[in-house]
C-alpha cells in the first residue's frame, strides 16, 4: 500500500492510497487533479473516504463517480447524501485486507470523523501538523476530546491531514512557546521543505506530541484559549 499527496485548490491535500491497479481517495475537494493522478498512474478508482461535509473535501465526488462505476463511498452522517456506506464512531470495516477504524473527531464540524488504517491516520481537518482545525461548531469540549483520542495513539502513527498549514501553525506555536527547541527545529525543517515545494506531511503522533500545543493542552479551557489565539494569528 502506497500513499500519495495530491495537491488541490489553494492548500488542500487529497490523499491517494494505491496498489498496482486501484486507488482509494480521501477527501476529494476537486476532481481534476485526482483524475490526472489516476490517468498518469493507470489506476482505477475503487472507493472514497470522506471525513466531513465541507466543500473543499467533497467537491469532486460527483464528477469522480460519473467517471467510474461502482465506487464505494464511506463517510459520516453529515455527508449521507453522497455515501453508499455511512459510518460512525467505533465502526470498523475491511478495505484491501486492512481493518479501517472510524473515530469521531468533532469540533471542526459536528460529525467529523477520522480513519485509522493500522499506523496511517487520515484526520481531515481535525488535526494538522502543529495545529488543529477551527472549531466552527463552538463545541470546544468535543474538539478537546478529539485531541485526547489523538494523544492516545502510538508515536509511530503517521498523520495525513487535509491542508498544508504546517509552517503557519509552527510560527504561531513558536510565538506562544519561544523556548521550545523542538518547535524551532521543526520549523526550520518545514521551511526547507516548503522552499522546495515539498509537502510537510505526513507527520507522526510522536512529532506532534513535541510541537503541537493543541495536543499538549491539559484542559478544555487551555485548548480554547489557544484556539482563540490561533484564530486571530
């Protein structure tokens, strides 16, 4: 199983999980770059995983399903008009001989979910490298509980987030915690990657424990304070 980042829109990543003939696409915000990727690699679209209802994560679904027959689409209730199989917190299903676990990671949206495939975490806009998604529904407890789920994962789990926000997140984190050497060092590494137009993802849970202030917040109140500061950064 191979995983590829497909850049889309302004700063989105659509994730493609592939074998020799097929692809699983995660959060296709637009169809054209996915179709180009599939054609260039001579792959057939097998299924789609959706994390939440925002258009920059689902906007390409209709065009993709018009191009390929019998595509299975998994997603939460908030995108049930698009799904062939609606999944919820605690569900598990088999995909390409892999067990996929579904976990509610709400806050960005009410029904946002993340998918864990062994050590690969597809977390949409719930968790970013160095940050997390805006809490649009204002349920900071739900968002904080999502951070606790991420915190409970092994260090080796790789995170595949929906946006290239890492550098801005780390600039914010460095302003809040200027003595944190892990943040400083990672920011320098990320700057080099972006200078070469390279993705900064995937990260790992182990790295995020050192650089992601939202994961280390020790209360809902501290999490909310950080999120308010980041919203105005």
